[in-house]
C-alpha cells in the first residue's frame, strides 16, 4: 500500500508528457484502497435490505410498493449524507500529519487541550476513546455477520445445505485468524482486483433488476425518503436500525486515509464503490417490487441462476477481505492506544517491510477469534447479528461527527454559525440512527455497548493507573540532578568500570531505579552512562532530524548524558538503532554499543490502601498489567546484554 505522499511527489522525467508514471502510481493506490478500505461497506448490500424487511424483526417493515420506495430512498440518502458528506467531503479533511480515524482526532484534541478549553477537550477526548472502544465491538461483529451473510447464499442455491452455514462460517473464520501472523503483504496484491470484480458484479446485477422495474429509479429522489420518514414515522424510525447497515465500514474510509491518501479513497468511492452499491440497492428494491417473496434473500436472488455459485464464492472472498480490513484496523487502534498511554505495551509484529501499518498483535488476534466464533455460534444468522451491528456503527459515526466539528472550529476557525448549521443537520441524522438502534437494545444492541463500555473501562483505568504509578515511581527514584551531584562530590562512593550502560527511564527529572540500585548497592558506575527516555508524540511518525535530543545534565566531563528519543504513535522503538545515530561529541565520548549493557527497572504492582482508585479498578489495572509485552523485546534490546532490576509500587 502506498500513502498519500506518493501522490504528492514532485514530477520527475518519467512523468513528463502525460505523467504516465504518476498516473500509474495513482491507479495502483486506488486499486489498493479498493482492496482494503471498502471491503466492509462494499459487502453491506448482501444483508441490508434483507434485514429491513426481515419478518422476524421485532418491528418489521411491511412489504408494500410505498415502503419499498421509501426504504431504498432512505438507504441511498443515508449513504449520501453519512459516507459521502460526513466522511469523504468533511471528516477526511481533518488529518493528523496524514493519518485519519477517530484516534487521529483524539491526538489533535490532546495537542490543543493546553491551548484551548482543557475541560471541554478532555470530555471530547474521552468520548473519542469511547468511540474507539466501540470499534472493538465492530471488529468482533463484522467478521461474524459478513462471512455468515455470504455463506448463507448456500441456502438460496441448495436449501438442504442450511445446516452447513454455521460450521462452514466457523471454519472460514478460524482459517482467517490463523493466517493473520503471516500478514497481508503476500495476498494484498489480489485484494484490489477481487473487489473490482465484486463491485462490477453487484453493479451489473443491479442494472439487471432495474431494467425489469425501471420505476425504482424514482427512489433516488429525496421526497420518497422524507415522505416515508415523516409520513410513516413509526415504521421508518424502526427501519433506520437496519438501514444503518448500509453505512457500516464508513469509519474505515477515514481510518485508512494515512495508507492511501484522501484522493485515492475519494476516487474509489465516487467512481466505483458508491455507484455499484447504489445500483445493487436499486436492483434489489426492483426485485422485491416484482415479488415480495424475494425479501428472503434479495441480494442472491437478484443474481441469475447460472451465476449464483460464482457469486457465493465471490461474496465469501469479499467478506473475508472485509473482515481482514476490520481485523487489521483493530490491530492499528490497539497499537495507537498503547502508544498514547491508554493500553499497556503489547507484542507487535510488523508483517511487511514496505507497507506502513501492516502489523500483527497476537493477543488481540486470539481475543478476536474467540469473540467472533462465540458470536457465530450464539446468533447463528446474519439477521440476528444485524440487531447488534448497528449500535457500534452509529455510536462511532456520531462521536466522529462531533469531534470533527470541534476540530474544524479549532483548526480552521470555521465560523460558529456555519458549524452550528452543519453540526446540527448531520448530528440530527446521526442521533436518529442512534435512537432507532436503542430500540433494539434487548434484541442484541446491548452487545456492542457492553464491549465498548468494557474496552472504555479498561483503557481509562489503565491511563489513570499509569499516571498513579508514574507519580509513585518518581518519588522512589528521587531527583536526577541531586543524584548526579552526589556522584561528583563523592557522597555516593563508587568505582568506575569500563564500558557503556544504557538506562531506560521515563524522563530526566528522576534517577532510574536501576542506576540508583547499581550505585547504592553495587557501588559501581560505567564509564559511559546513557539515560534514555522514549517519548511518543501525538503524530504518526517523527522525522530523523527530530528523533534525538541530548542533554549533558549540567556537566560535560562526567560521561553521563540524557538522551530523549522521539517516536510517533505509528512507530515501533528500536533503541540500539536509535543510539547508533549519536555522535561521540554528543555523548562525551564514543559509545561501545556492540558490548553495551541495557538496564531496565521492572515494577511489581501491589494493591495499596491509598484511595487513588476504586478497589475494583485497582484489581483491573493490576490484571491488565500482566498482558504487557516484554520491555526488552518491545524496545529491540539484545536479550543477552539486558539486565532487569525489580521494585515494588503500590497503587
């Protein structure tokens, strides 16, 4: 996958006379975006209209000509307003150094919180964390509902295969998660062409349906959507809980903007994905008008008999791609949350040397697999899962819209009256969907809320506990300037030994616990001492010329320096490689990195009596700490030259 910077590259000789090289790069980026970004929203036509008219719905929509026109019109204008206007035209303009998604909005809010209303920014950032938490619910439900809906095509082709739907779905999901550790680099090249074939096929089938009942094109008029909504509000309101399925995956357009760029995603959406989906919805509406019995599976019944088996295979491939996109999205959200201090460090494997953002998080992978399989066996059909799906989607969309308008005011100084009108209209639409999905609370909508609240509680508890531990640790460590002064004056008698020692620490205000223990108990210090602090900045990547900051700590001849290494939240720290960038003049002498010893301070947490957090949150914080990745591995330290020294801290 290429990112947006490739599109903005200066023209070179190969790009003269029609810019063929640049055009080919842009085409490749668009194809890549089609294979990753649009999988979720592009497979929504499989189950959206089927769910709206599902007779098993607790608030069913009667099948009538007027209702079909109204529902199809609602679907079209919902996609237009939420996806095209909210995300493609507006939200994607608010980026954090090229990165998008709700986590990018949170980092923008955190950056401005010291300059603007801190309390308001903190509340909105907390809302953003809840929106990111809801995404974890989305990443569990999407693979289950997508693959189930595709495999359910077996019932259309051969009703006797109905009992095989759940087992086949489970096998596909297990295989999907088992291959995650290999990464998507090897198969990513075929994702784009598969999705192009998918959108071409569903668009062609839609044209076939429209040709048989061309009157369905009248549903493109907003008068049908408004007439259905206000003329039959009771029916239309409950229908919104299923109509929202048409916009699932909208957040992926924004979240993956850093990989493909706004232009590539916009072009892919406007020129292929949007038209193909609209044609499919119109064709399915026409099919239902022709025979109301087709509500059982309008998507697959729209396909000619000879093409149903190929369509089932293509749909399965498309839904696997949709699942892949949301699974890797969960990895990215987890990684960014850990970098920003909302989750502990987890073991992260980069699966591609050429593609930024392709990572594998084993702990999250197995958690998702167990969760998705549980959903498949518990709900057993895409229609049953649909009740749960909408809540996660509408919650995330509403929070993204709210954060965007706050950012728009702060970043561009957009007039308040324009913010009021735009936010008022779009939030009204979003809140209508939220309210409609709340009516499904007892029918499954509680599930994503429970998942979201659980993830939100874990993330905020970790952030709070981490700040408590940091403060307590600073008290144990003591001020660094006083410690260094004691070394110079001989208050702490020590013997200097040859070699380089690197002590990882949280800052330069306090002395590393491992260094203090080495001096106070072993009475030795190394000839060259580097106190290294890792800082994660609220940007995706930090350029090399801003990577390092060296401080002599007041004395230029004692061989003790403090180094600050800055990383973006999308980067994985590599301490030895970073230290290799230092010059001998910066470190008061050359560092012997080939034989350097690395010292880490390991903290053992204990539940104390201080009222820093509720007792249950203390237990949760300590339990969450057990999944923290090995620090030596996380920072790329050589295992045979890393010394770990322990200490106890109460929370």
